[in-house]
């Protein structure tokens, strides 16, 4: 791909889930979507917390898992690289963690993790040992080079995680889902591609051990929209490049008091509510599995801002804090406030 680069920050944002000239696409109406009900996050019987994300959301997913591995029991990461890959440096993010003209400096990243665990800035690395991790990379993904995702796999393996790596797909840079609106090889808004496969079944089996078949009819749970300001560490989500509105899907079984797992699902750049509406929420193929497997799905939302023009999650330090990948990081702690409210 060729991109018009005006600033380093814009370059990173452009390289992650953005093709110039593609118009944002809204999810088409179908019987599997839900109309959100305005409300607040409730508290439920949550037996385990997991995280999944794509591109910038994949980077944030790894940050959440490493920082809070005592609570987060597994991760599914699409199209991203290893923890702290950018090292608070936009050039490294662009050339070492999206492109591969620079190395990821993998051994340094592993050393940082161990050192920070010793300080208590992230949970003990022993918590990662044996944790299930699913990693996905498509062969037509030119936004995140395969060697970068290969190093994500090596990063987790170094700490003893149990990694399943799906690298045989022809997918472009996208979240792959049976409800995708894009061709498998495309990199085009809303970055939801149909490759004729069901990676959600694969990663949920990896994370949860087994799964029941998804609900392919009308959904029976409740999709709630909620105010993210309530959970923002500064009380103002927009100041964290996060949208006012977030979403959570709660199956009826969970609402009735049964024990459920919680999955935090993180969209990528140009894929949040303020850009593509509820396309990711509707079409990620997570609510369908949630209905039949007692899984609550939390959909936090990032949004565009002056320092983040394409609505990415902060994995290179654009908010100006070097603490972005550790406990107390502005976006990490905000998402964890949502997790705590839900009971995780």
C-alpha cells in the first residue's frame, strides 16, 4: 500500500486499518443484529475474563492481558505484534511494529516485561504460563507484516503461554467473521472480512476449552449502550480518545443470575462506533456465541481525536503518558473499570 504521510502519528494511524479513499460502511440490516438499549452496566456472576482484539485493539488486548494476567485468563489477537512493541516511540511503531524495516527488539520487550513485573507494574509473568492465546494473521495483510505477528507468538511462548497460531488464511487486514461485509483478501472499511471460516469458534474453543454451536437465529440477549464517562479515569472519555458510548451484550442466562464468562472485544482503527456505527458489535460473530455459551461481551469504544485521527487504541503512547501499557494506564484502567463493574 502507499500512504500519504503528513506526520508520524498520522502515519501509524493510517497504517492500521485505513485505506485512503474507502468510505466507512454501516452494518447492513439482518436478523442477527440487536438494537441497543440505553442503560448502565450491571454486575453479574463472572467466573473468568478474556480479551480479544484486532490491530490496535489486538495490541491493547495484549497490554490488558500482560498487565492484568491475574484477572485476564486468555487472549485472542488478530493482526498485531508483541507487547510494548512501539516502546513509546512512534517511529518504532511505524517501522518495527507495523512494517518490519526495523526489528521488534523482542528480547528487550521480554526483558521489560520481567522487570516491570518485578516492580509490580504488571502482574507476575508466571501468570502467563499455560494461559491460552489464539493469534491470527492473514497472508494478504500488508498493514501488519507477518514477521511482526510471528514475534507476538514468540513473545507469548517465551512466558510459557499455550499459543495457537492461525497464519494460513488469505485475509487482508481485518477481523475475519462469517458476517463480514468485505471480501477475504480486502483491507477496506469496516474491516470485517468473510473468508468462509469461523475463527471465533476456533479462538473461543482455545480460550474456553469447548463451545456450543452459535445462535444463528434472532439473538435473545440484550445489547446495552452505556456512558463510558462513568468509567474513564479522568471522568471524561473524550480526553482519553474514547467515545461517550460503549456497548455490552448480556445473554438472558447471565441476566438471570447464571455464572458466565466475560469477553472484552476491542475494535481496530477506523472501526469504532463513531466511524462505522455498530458494525463491529453486530458482525464480530461474538454475540451469537455469547447467547449459547453464557458469555457477556464488552465492547469498549475508542474514537478519533487530535492526537489520534483514526480512532485507534493507544499502543504507542499518543496520550502522552509512558504508563500506557502498564497498570494504571489511562485506557487500560478505564477498560478495567468496566470489567470490574461487570463483575470480572
